[in-house]
C-alpha cells in the first residue's frame, strides 16, 4: 500500500508512474486526497475539543480548591459536552480511516524507473539467456505423454481423489520431486537463507498484509467457517513472520527460505497452458524472501535473480530471464524478473520463478519497520522469489532429459534421488 504522506507530496508524479502499469490513477488519487483531508480536518476538530476539555478540567480543579463549587458545577456540565463531542469525533475519524484505507488498497504499487513500458507479456524485455541445450534424444514428447510410459505422475487418480490440477506423484517421480525440494532448500541455505517451515493456511490479516487481499481474492481457496486461506505462495506466511515488527538496522538483511505446497484456484485458466504440470491447483515451491534497507533493495534484487538463474543452470536447463513491462507486472511489485525454462517436448517457455522488489508497498501494510543508525524508524523494503516453482521444473527435466530408454536425472540431483535414470 502506498504511503499517504507520499501521495500528498507526489500525487502527479505517482499518477504518471502508474500509467506505466496502464492504471489510470488520477481520479482515485483525488478521492484519496479528499478522504485524507476530511480525516485530518476531523482530527484537528478533535484536538481542539480535547484541548478545551483539558482547560475546563484544570479550571474545575482550581474552582473546587477555592470553594467556588457552583461555578465548578457549571463547568462540569460543559466538560461533559466536550467528552460527548470527542467520542462522536473519534467514531467519525475511525470511519474516515476505514474509508481512506479502502481507497488506498485499490492503488497498485508504483513501478521502478527501470521498468519498461508495455501492455502485455510480448513487451517484456529479455535480459539474459543461458546456453544450456536439451540433452534429450530421439523423438521429443511433452511430459504428459512421457509420464504415462514410466508411471511417475498420475493425473487420473488425482482427479478421482480431488479434481483436475491435483496430481499424484508416484515412485521415482515422487522421489525426483522430493530431490528437487531438498536440493533447492540446501542451495538456499548455502546462500545464507534461514530455513523456515511456515503454516500453509493463513488468516485474512496475513493475506492482506502481503497484498493477496483484496487484489487476488478469487485466486485463493478460502475456508469461510475458519476464516482461513490456503496459501498461493510461501511468500505470504514467510513475510508475515515480520508483521508488526520493528527490526534493528544490524538485523538487516533478513534472509529466509521455505518449502510449502501452494494452492491456487486458477479461475478462468484454459487452453494448452494448463495441460499436465503447466498449471496446477496444488503445486510445490521453494521460496526465498529478503527484508533489507531501502538503499540496498535493488542490489538485493539482482543478487536474488542471479541466485535463481544459477540454480536453473545447475540443473542443466535452457533458461532465460525477462524484465517485466509495466502492463505485465503484479499489483504489488515495483520491479519483477520472470525466469523461464524451455520445455523441449512442448517447444515452449515455462515460467518457473518471479523475483520481485516491492519496496515499501508490503512493509506499509505489514507495519514492518527498522530503526536506523539515528534511531529513526522507517519502513523496510521486502523482496521475494521462487527458487523454484517445482512442477514446471519437473516438466522441463522430463522433457529435456528424455531418451528412448528413459529419463536422465540431472547430475546435481543424483545424490538426492539415489538413481541416475528413470526407466
């Protein structure tokens, strides 16, 4: 959520920046500033009433000590009026604050100056591509055909148990997925991230704090009776560990990682992009999160991007990195890199990670702050990234390492799987 103090000072600049995200902000920013002005006027009126009440209280005390009881009683009646008026104003201020926040949460984060203009994914800017080529041999098939031959992932049984988008991993397929989880976690820990095992259900306050609510309400599975949501990404519980926390400057940067299953309704998805492992309702992901000082956040973004790029390279997968244009960015992000792998059987690119800098947008909702060297409290910057989204990585491994007599396991995973080939 944007800071109201920033909107007061830079409304025109923010309006122009949000056009990069193809978001016409002029009218809603006017509404925000009007609501803010109304709240401030109410606060001024309340301050005046409270000051009058304080003066009356002092005067009543003076009159009582000098024996002027009649005059004191008159002032007590006046003081009662001040208190009633103050209660009325306090209620109006609470209502004004709620109205103001309801407007503020409708405004997306402003993009960084580095973000290119554009409306769709076609306008994203390629910034990196490695030279890892598929080791697949023979006729190349998409993973949904290969898995049937080796009986390693079962979509039909998943449909029987839960429905489409809930696969059952079997035998060496399950062990390969577990190997990926452990490998990605171990690499993150080597890079200085502290491993966490967070809850996979969160309350609405947590979903709101990281920006899933109200923006992505329809994408999450909700348990209405318990007022809980199944997480769409480990970003939500991991970042919320630091909700309502004031860190010390020496605590920064905070680096945490965690594996979780993730759940997304993916309402409205259809077509070839949803086949097989390409788009699931339940999938596995290792997440990395950093909290840092504002002046370091874009260096941190590059550090995280490089970590994910190198993780993909270590798996021997052909990959590329895209800097997202304004029109393809998320509501909460200030700058995002998407990392994709090439699936040789499908002959298409699959997104396996997004690495984003949110600047203070999440921290403002989280009330996540730190005290600098001058003991001044300010909002931290938050960043996160997938390291990695494992269903699509698994799809790419199956397709890129297929041979006529089996699927070769990437070398870095063999110590985790205990086998070199699925056949």
